[in-house]
């Protein structure tokens, strides 16, 4: 047997067993690698500032933990505490209020009135209490899993950052592309993922901050509700409504109709329309031009649908994985097209030379 084929067979066999060995950690390693790509400019800035690759890796890991995982951890903690303190008997206050609202609905919506009234009658409060306890237990279990995954992501992220230059040189050697093509591919993917990463954080912070403001005015926990709204805003179409609608219904149950109207109108007009529709594209454009200092073109519609698909396929982490997969695919197609054109030009030159000869 040819030595090349023999070594290739052994390598494939070994890769198979390595994939089985690290299968529980493949997703966390991939996410850590994507975070490393997305924060490459941050790492470079920190290394230049501290003049140390180790300090750059440590500081960038701390920054990622603070801006991304700390708010989620706070949300999970406060969410569990809040869920434990929920009095399911208050649902009895909300149901009559909703029935009163239904009474003002025009007659041509009678077909909806009947369905809603039947649904309210069918609510089983003891069952709601049992489901609440189950939900609290499930939150506790999921929070433990999340903290474990978060810790692993931070650890893998640190080592990828610390060894990124060595890993970069190694992949340049083994990837069967020219150094220029490899660097071009990495820069294009890195630019788009970085824009998505920073824009997601910026827009979530903006919308969460706006909702925290209105929550603070009406005496709610602004940090908790702001963090909740920030992450809920990542869910397309109905993300923000998952936060402000329950708050509006709660105010209605307390007969604070003016508060309910103000919270609802503020959330729709200021956050959903002004912030999400008009300010968000400006933020993405600013990050792309000023912060990333590149000419990476981000097709917002494509990125939007890739985030939806990512959420459906991978859950929460799909917000990063979806755009990364699409970006890599488009970059590979673009690189293939470039290489194909180069090969065609070379073939034309050879054909012309052979004819002249």
C-alpha cells in the first residue's frame, strides 16, 4: 500500500476516535472559537496595551465573562428567586381584568371572544401551581447546565486566545490554500462575525436599557427586566412582546390602566419601532465602519434569517452559530469563484502560449 494512503487512512481513523472522545465538548469548543474570532480586534488591542499575550488572553476572557455571561447569570438567579415568590392566586386577579377588557371588544370579534372566555374558564389554578413548581425545578436544572457550559466556554476561549498565534501559523501550514487566500478567508469571516457579535450586544443593551428605564419609573427591578428584555429582543418578531405584554397585563390586573397603556405604547413606539427599526441599522453600520474598520458587507436580511434558523437549530447559541455558518459558506463560495477565475486565466495563457509555439 502506498504510504500516503496508509497514513491518510490512519489519520481518518484517529480523527473519528478523537471526535468521539471530545463529542461532549465539541459545541462549547466551537462557540469558544467563534467568540475568539469575533473578539479578535479586542484581543489585539489588549495585547498591544499590555504588551503580553497572556494578559491579553486573561483580560479578553474576563471582558467576555462580564459583558455576556454575567448578565445571564444574574437573570437566572433573579428569575429563580422571583419564580419561587410567585403567588399563583394572583392569577385570579388577572382573569377578571382580562374578561373586563374582552367586554370592550367590538361585536365583529365575537368569534374570538367566545374562544378566549372558554380558555379563561378552563384554567385550572391548582394545576398552574404544580406547573410553576415544575418550571422552577427545570430552571434550576438548566441553570446548572448553563453555568457548566459557560465555564467551559470561558476556559476554552482563554486557551484559544492564548495560543491563537501558534494555532494560526499551524492552520496556515496545513490548509491547502495559499497564505493570501487563507488570510483573506479568515478576515472576511472574522469581520462579519465580529459585526454580528458586537451589534447583537449593542442592540440588546440599548433595548434592555430603554425597557429598564420604564421599569424603574413604575417601581420594578430595572436590572432584571432590562437583562430579560435584552435577551428577549434576540428572538425575532415577538421577542420584546414576551416582556412588555405580561407587564401590561399585570398592571391591568391591578386596575392601573394608565400605567398599562403608557408601558405598552412606550415599548411599541420607542423600543420596537424607533430603537429596533431605525437605530439598530445605524449601530450596525457604525460598528462595521468605525469599530471594525473594515469593508465587510453585512446583508441584514440574510443575517436575520440565519439567526432565526440558528435559534431553531441550536437554541440560544444559534444567534452566533447561524451567522457564522452562513458567512463561512458565502466566503468559501467567493474564494472558490476567485480560484476558478484564476485557473481559467492560467489555462487561457497556457492555451495561447501553446498556439503561438
